[in-house]
């Protein structure tokens, strides 16, 4: 193990803190914030921005009362109930109006006070484009619009960036992976899949968001009447509470929401698709053959859902030849926080069970500087010396910077999964080794029962109604199971920084025609605490490509390669590196029922006897990007 780390050298200049924001409206009470907004802003509520097909999108416009001349504009587009006097809308409006911007918040088509039928991501190539055109044509606009938002309010921005609208001057997509269809090695279709395995989070999210039988206000009202209705009424659907910990086990998966009395809607459409279904090209997802045309400041996080596609898209946007200025102006910040929780970065930061020290980063100040640069033309606001990549290294517990992702100094280190045939559980003989195994080394075998899946504890996730808590949680409860293979390195004597995309290659076999293989990377502390760093999974039928499903031949060895994990972590002296392999990670991912059939429409599963091989030319291994 010493040979792995002998040449690994720490040492990148620590990040300088961003300047403090001029005014912290987060400290205002809701009443005080509304009073202050009334004092400094002109507010036009529920203006119906016209789309090309005649549909109107409900839009609030907030402008500074003392404005001199045309204004740059920040557009926040949302599927959520944010047009009324919600605390977040009020504080966002205060922040941007006080800085000399118009702030526009708009409901997506078919949501709350907007007309039309809802579709996930809100038609970015048409409604998004038309919204920019409408804003740029207003007498108060200087013709420059910046798009801003996190999660759903970021995801629609991606396909819009491919349109290269002349008014789209800059964007800040935060936690935007559910807007990505296919990019590079990742084909997750808006986080619906990882490695061809459906994620359960969207099932819960759609229960709350997708309401085809929705209340609507009458058409033909003037703007003043609509504004009054928005102020004093609430179109938010009040649905029955669901005990998701039990409902998520419902079979067949395709009837999970129908079992709750939900009418057929988006869920039924998407669950029927395979990962390579051409229908994924018809919605609002961004695909990597669409180009890129907008300078972008990305915010991502290690314990968010699908950090990998986010970083792959950042690299793709930097390589575009469509727009040289856009390619040269892509910047990314990656924190140790959960989904959209960038404001939580600060001293004494914890992720799950892990203390990560001082993770302070003033994301708000950076966003303000970014838009001042591109929307106001203040070239010095966002320094040209700003690193293109700023990321928090866990374990070392400090911010680092690089010119690219992964950093240019990264070298690949391969570590092999080895045992004497008994890697089952934490008490087994599995080990992670630099030495490749000889021929004849016994495989590790375990029994996967879909009715008794391995429980999800931590890792990257979001938006699942509390079903899974994201973060760096201890995995020893999972590692005690006999159906989890555990491979652990020797104790490190020098620090080893792993930063970049982590690949696993497994030689496997099964008694079933189809099953899943789930992999985790874990940092084991001297006291034995096993902090999860990342996880991934692959459905064996998609091992040759999502467009070429092929069943396993029972007992025959096949190669599977899950989508990469994406991390930055320093394994400190006294720590060990660990890899877990099993066949489920539930409820994060839908269980494979092992039949080889249409998994999401089936009622019954079968037990699979699975194996990981690691002998001679059937070696299984993990490749770590080690920063020297």
C-alpha cells in the first residue's frame, strides 16, 4: 500500500474567502421582508407572459423604484408555489432589486397560475426561449437576462443554453443533473436511471408535483384581478400523507402511484420507457449533441443526486466549438453539502456522521459577482483569475482549485478485489490490493433476495420525502450482511487524495438471466467508522449498452462496468479504502426481481445466486484517480 501513496503530494493553495454580501435579507422576518420589498420595489404580479402558441405563463416582475435607465434581469423559473408572497420569493426579490436588477419569477406551463398542460422542465426550448424574448422586449429591460435557480429551477436552463438566445447573457445552474438526458459516459435520462436502474426519488417527487386534475383560475381576467387572486388564494394541491417507507415496496412498480388513487400522468409515461427510448429526446432534457452557448457558473455537491453527469456536462460545455466565449467561461464549485444546501456551507460542517471542518464558501457573493460581470458589463466584478474548478476535498477538509476536471495531475491507480472466496460481510476475508490476483483464486458468492434488499444508508440522493438521508453515513450496519461483499485495503501510512471519476470493472455471474450489481466506495476511519463517499449501480442486461439489452447466461462470467462515481476525498494515514459489492441499494434504486422480464410491471421476484470473480484474466478492480 505504501507504493500507492509514496508519490502522492499534497499542496494546493487554500481558497480565498469570497467577499461578504452587502445585505443579508435572510435575517428579516417574513413581515419585515415584505415591508422592505414594498419600500424599494415596483411589483407587477401575475403578468401573463405570452408564448408562441397563445398560452400565458404567470409571471411576477420586481423592479427597483429608483432605477435610472434599463435594467439587467434575473429570471427564476419554477414548477413550485413561489409566485405568491412566499418567503423565498420575497427574499430573492429583495436581494436582486437592491442590487439594481429586475427579478422575474415565473411558473412553468401548467403549474399554479400558468396556463396549459404541465411537462417536466417546462418546455425550455420553446417556453424558455419565448420568456427571454418577452423580457428583452420590455421597456425596463437592458436586453440582458441571467437565468438562476437550483434543482428544477436549474434543470430547465440546460436545454435553453443550447438555443443560444441573444438575450441569454449568463446562467447559474445549481444541482441541475435532472435536466441531463445523455452526456458523455452518462445516460441517466434526467436522473430517472443510474446504470439502467430506475431511481425511486422521482416517484415520490411526482406524487407531489404532477397534478393533472388541477384547479385553475378563470381565463379573461385583467392583470389586476389576477394579481389579487394570486395574493389571496392558493392553488396548491393538498394530497393525503403517504407512508413511503412501505409504499415504496409496492409491486408492480408501475402501479405504485395508481395504488394511491392517482390518475394516470407523467409517472406512467416515464416508467414505461427503457433508458434508450427515443421518447427521451422529445421533452426538455439536454443531450450532448445539442451544443452550448451561454457562460455558466455551476454549483454542484458530492452528496447530491448524479454528481457525475453534472461534472461531465461541465466538461462538455467547456469543449463546445459552437461558442468560443461560452466555452472559455465555464466555472464550477463543488461542495460537500446535500442537494441545493449551498447556504449551509460554513464552519463546523457535518455531512451525515462525518465532521468535515470549516467548509465556508460565500456562494451568494460569487453569484452576484458573476451576474454583475455578464449582465451589467462590470468586467472586474468576477476576476479573470478565478479558478475554473473549485472543490472541497473531504478528509483534508479544505477547498482546493484546479484549471480543469479532474485536475491535470491525476494519475489512475488500479486496485483489485481479492479474497479466498469469503468476502461476505465485514467479517470476511475480502481485501483491496495493488497486486493482481493469480489464476485459481476463488470467486465470492452471495444470495440476492429482492424481497430482502440491502438498505440504503446515505450517499448521494435528494427529493425523496425523507425516505433516504443523503450524506456521509456509517456503512457498518450494511457491511454486517452476508449478501454484501466487503473489500478493504491495508492501513495507509501516507495521505492519498482521490479526486475525479472512479471506475469499477467487475467480472460477474448469476443464476438469474438479469440482476443488478451495486458498488460503494468507503473511507474507513481508524476507529472503524465506514463513511460512504459514493455509490453506483448497473443492471446486467445493459452491460453492452442501453440500446442493446442482453440477458445473462446463468453461470457464465460477464463483464459489467457501472457508471463512474465522482468524488474528492483524501484517505488520511491510519485510514483504509473499502469497496462494497452487492445487488441492491434500496430504496434509492428499484429492486431487480431477477426474472429477466419487464421488471417494473412484474409482481413476483426470484432469488439470484450471484458471484464476483477475481482470478487471473477474470480480475475485478476499481480505478482511483489519485492526485499527485
